[in-house]
């Protein structure tokens, strides 16, 4: 009788009165202790109001029921697909949604729907993964700025792959302390590409030299990332670099001369397929023939492996004597040893790179010395 009376009244009542009734009905359903029959009647009345022609009525109902976990699912799911002003209340705050509900809304909803989901107080991992896969810049920016978004490393990497060209997204990703090293390297490459495409940079440096400068800077940045990566993350970084075509002899030599031996060892392990402990033992204590066999099993040709063997022996001595000057010690001594010897083209190019590393380190040492001298004189 109650629901019948309500329905008859709703047919002729003004929208303003229906809106007040909808809000009161929703609050009574959630806050009052009703007999079972009355609860069923109230739920039926709310379901009826979902088709009310006035948005004011549906909005008033949404405002009443948005925050409660006791709201009937059919009411929540229907309101979530209403026009944005109404759906926003529900999508932002309702605890009724399951992870699957939210994923469905991400996949089939509008960009406004995805922004609302990305802005919820807590966004589960599976929902973050769905947003990372199809969200555009606005949705992803909202997601990255949301402290309640439970983003996995896989989702962060997917965002970097899809939208790493966006400077704001790159900045938010790089500001995360827990960002995996392979993702940092991926974003570094995007920065390098953006700079290389800049008309200003091309004009100042010149197109011909720009590629070389960008590659050298990228190598240095990648080596720095490798040196700061935690040991347990090194295999993922190495595999990422291998698949990206980054583990060239020049890059490996740069890492070795820079003293990034943990990374270098992990890279040789990946390329050779040998056990890591065996690789580490050979690099740190093995004889020349064992080192050569290891490096050649990693794909280095004989003429290049000779340079790597010498670099390894110099590194051993330098690491025992003076770790701080390792790059200059290894690079300079390696360049001096092979400078006058006749080498293959590949080995010559590798040694040219080594000499550039040594020169770069000398310039940095000179700048540091000048800075300290200036401070001492002040």
C-alpha cells in the first residue's frame, strides 16, 4: 500500500517535491530500522525513481545513497551510468562497487567516468592496471596524483610506454622513489628523444652532431641509473636494456670503466647464460683464459674481448687502490696501453670511446677542484 501510494503521488508531484522525497527516501532506507516489507517497498520506490525524467530527482537520490555500503547494487550501478553530474557522486564515493564493477566502467565508460574512477579515495591495483592500459593523459595525471591509487610497477611501466612523451606524466613518474630502474631508463630515452627533436637544440648543436651527443648523454645517464639500482632489480633492468638493444660493447665498457661491476656482472650473466656466482668469481678472481671464454660466450668477438680482459684486470687493481678515481684510472690506462697497438676497426672505436670517458672525467675532476679552491679562498 505504501509503494502504491508513493507511485500515485509521484505521477502528479512537481520535480522539486519528488527530489525532496527521493532524498528522504534514500536516507530513511539507509538510516532507519524498517520492517522487511517496508524495506522491500522502499527499494522498489528507489528503483522506480531511477527512471524519473527529472535529473534533479536522480541527483537528489544519488546524494542520499552515494556513501553507504548498504545501498542496493542495482541503484548504484544504474546511477553510475547516468549523466556526469549524477554519476560523479556515485563513482567517486560509493563503496558498493567491486573491483570488477570499476574495471567495467573503465573499459566501457567515458573519459569523464575514468577521471572520476582515477580520483577515488582508493583505486585497487587491478583498476589502476585497466586505467594504465587505456587511459588518456588527463585520466593518468589524476591517477598519478592520487595517493590512494595502488599502482604496480607493471602499471607504471605501461604508463611510461604509452604516455612517456607527456612531460607532466614523466615528471610525476620520475618523482616516485620506488620507480623501477627499467622504467627510469625508458623515461630517460623519451627525454633524450624530445630534446633531439627540438628545433632549438638542432639549431644550436647541429643535426649531424646531435645524434652523437644524445647517445653519449643517454649512455652516461643509463650507467648512472645502473649504478643506483638495487641488486634485486638489476636482472629486470638488464633484460630491458638487452631487449632495447642497449647492451652494446661500448655501453658495457662504459659500465665496467665506471666501476658499475654489479651491473656489468649481471649483464654478462644475461648475455652468456652462465650462473651469476660463476660469472662474479671469474670477473673478480679468474685467470685470463677464463675471462676470455666468459666474455666470448657473452657474444664479444676476440678482438674486443682482449680490450675487456685488460679493462677487467685494471679494474681489479684500481678497485683495491683508489675506488674514487676508478673511471680515470681504468679509462686512461686502457687508452695508453692500446694507443700505439694496431687494432681492428671495432676495437679502435671502442678505445676511442674509452679515451673520451677519461677526458670527460678529467674535466669533471678539474671543475670539482676549481669549485673547492673557490670555496677555500672565500
